[in-house]
C-alpha cells in the first residue's frame, strides 16, 4: 500500500504531498555510472535514502528507498552538496539531491523491464564498497536477492554462500583483519565496507601476495599481523 503522499497514475508514481520529497543519491553513483541524467530524466539504482518535507519545510523521518534495480524519474530540480552528513551515516559525503514537488514523477513506470545489466550494476557498487552505509548489515543480503529477482536472475547458490561473500566485504572498523560478523557489536551499521580488491590483504599473507596488486600486496604481507592461513597456503608450505 502506497503512503498518502504518493499516488499511482498510468503505472507512474506521482508525489502528491503539499511540500516536497527529496532523494539523497550518493554522488558516487554518478561517478561510476550507476546513475545518469538524460535530459529531464534521471536513471538511478533505487538504493538510497529519501525524506518528505511538509509545506512549511519541516522534515519527516529519513527512510530507505528499497527498490534495488534501475528506474527512471523526473525531479523538479537537482542540487548538489559535497559534504552532507546524512542521518545514520558515519561521515559527510557528496550527494546529489533530487527534489520532487507536487505532481512530479517519482517513478516514470512501475513496470520496470528485467535486465541482467542491473544485476551487474548492483554487484559493482557492492564489491566496490559503495552501498550506503546506513543499511543494516543483516539486511544487505535482502537487497542482493531482490535485485536478482527483479531482473530475472538467479545466482544459483545458497544464502549461506552469499553471506560468506558479504562477510568478507564488511569488516570490523577497529580491526579490518576481522570480519564485521565477529566484532561482537549489536549496532548493525557499525561496519567498514571495503573494495573487494582490498580483501586479500586482510585475510592472509599468501592471499595478499598472490592478489592482483603486487605492490600493495607486498606491503600488506609485511604489516599483516593475522595468524590465518588459506588452505592453498598450507599446501604450498608443505
């Protein structure tokens, strides 16, 4: 059921409030071509926060926009903020704010075509460590599954395997050598997301040295204080 400030007409979602609604889209999405502006249209992956303001400019609660596939909208206007500290995030970041006034199209069509390219875009921001950091750790896998289902894709692996992948990408910010799931914290957003290319240097010396970045890997192998060994490392050492 749609909230009172949104109405559906001809398969379009229209903002119907007296004030305005704002999408807070990470600028990073535009930098890595996850979002783009085409004339009056904006194509964007629907994983970001939004807020509704009343006619007096008073903000309501910040909410997650949970539509993990690419869709098109027509904002009334667009503004940028290079250092905006969004509620629930760890630090200020660059955002592009999409402003919608009454009658603006929040979604140009609810009949979003399935496209495996949208799965690739999701994986790109996930493995790059660029998903919004106010998404609770224990809900990230839901976005991954929804993205695949909305685009007719099947990873053909169990949720446990997906969980293993995510556990390597999300680390304990106090000790990046330790996965976040082992940090013993109850705050599900107190993690540090890393680029998948950084994972080897935080696992074991062997995986660091055999990764794709030899210069960084050698440095990592020197300072790596962890005691873990990969199965292949054990074989090579025998």
